[in-house]
C-alpha cells in the first residue's frame, strides 16, 4: 500500500476509534483542509524570478545578513503599504531556503495563537509575520516576541501561561527559528517596551521619495515581459500625466491597477484610473502655485486665496511634499 494511502487509513481509523497518539486524539483533516494546505505548500515551492532593482538591494542585503550570520535572530521591515516589502522578502526566502524550512503568517493574531504558531514552527529556519500591527498593541504579544527574538544564556525562551482549554502547548519552549516581521508601521514605536523589542532585531524603514517611486515604476513597466509595447507606452503616459505628489497612497499597487485598466480598455483607462485614485486637494493646489510662481511670498498669497488656509498650512504641506517640487524633467521623460 502507498505511504499516503496508509497514512490516511490510519488517520481515519484513529478518528473513528478515538485512538490517542502521545496523549492526544489524532488530528484528522478534511479534504478541504488538505487541499488548502497543498495549495499553500505549492505557493511556497513556486520560485518566481524577480530582478532586484537598486532601490531594493540594501533591504535584500539585510535579509541575507540575517540568514547567513548568527548575531541577530530577527529582522523588521516597516514602510507604507505597496512598496514591495512582502514580495522582496518572500522571493528572497524562496531563493535561499527550501519550502519546508520556513513558514508564513499574515494578519492580526491573538497572544495565544501567536504562541501556538511559534511553538509549531520553532524548529524552522525562518518564520515570517506579515501585517501584524495589532500584535504591537498587546503587551503579552510583545513579551512573547521579545522572548522569541533575544537569547537568555544562549537560548531564546518563549513563555506563555494560559488557563484556556485550547492551550495544548507547553508553558515554555526554546525558539530556534529566525523571525522576520513586516508591517506598515509600529504603533507606539517610542514606547520603552516596544523599543526593547525593536532593539532585539535588525530594524529597517523602507521608504521611497516620489521621484524614486516614479523611476521604479518606469523600471517595472520596461521589464514587464507580459505587457505589450503599445500598452507600456499608454501606461507610462497616463502615469506621468495623472500621478503627482498630490496623489494619495501612490505606490506600486497604483501601477498594477493602471496596467489592469489599460489591458482592459486603453480608451477607458484614464477615466477608470481617475475614478479610483484619490487626490489631496491642498497638495494639488500647493504644487500648482509653486510651479507657477517663483517667489515664496506670492506662492503663500495665492495658496491662501484658493484654499482659505493659513501660512502654517502652506509650510506644513511644503514639508510633507519636498523641498524641491518634482517636475516631469526631474522624473524623466515619458519614454522607456
């Protein structure tokens, strides 16, 4: 009998008879659960080749440093959504590790589920936690993270005591896996308890200026082998015409959305893009007056006239945008 069929037979028998293995009822998974696990494992094995552009090289080196040295057991990447933290991290991990050597989890998790996830994967080489901002607001979760990230007398000890009937793990265990945390921001970053956790890791804030984002988008467009040449030109034209520092949440997902619209209907693409892309009106007006008037005094006067806001608002926006307002000349011509 084949190994998998024999295993299935034993699991089914255990379920029907109440057979216990190491004091616990044998876990039997439904066909749906098994299919979901197969799909997840297939994703972990799928190694898509991504070209590491120069703006990502530093972050990629930090990932390699974590994997190849023993000085740190954790790494944290923060930065606005849609700038490539997850893709960069997972593609690098897939390139350097086998599918069964690492584990991934995303979304909010409770202290108990975090502890259980750590315990179940304690002997992996790497654990990736993605989009877990909620964890940082919980002192118990922070305590678990700290234990998992820094050693005490040569060992990293995770501890959690629970009265819940759902807790089937030991109250403490040794963590052997390295931990990578990806998040948009860390709440209460300057809180002493949070700083203590951060200090246990390689901590790097990923971020790009508007000009850098535009250059990276142009690189992505030119290197996209699935995008037709005529579509590349259309995407680039709309990007240069419609996107500015007044565009809200401009990131690489913005480009992905635009590509989808162009591929759907290039004649409607601009209309669809405008309808689904928000603009900060104050920043839009600021950019217009700065481009039109050279003298700051005149810029302030016109800005106040058009917005009804104060000088303070003008200088706040000036700081938020950039000292030098980008133009199409700054970001390059709309050609590939």
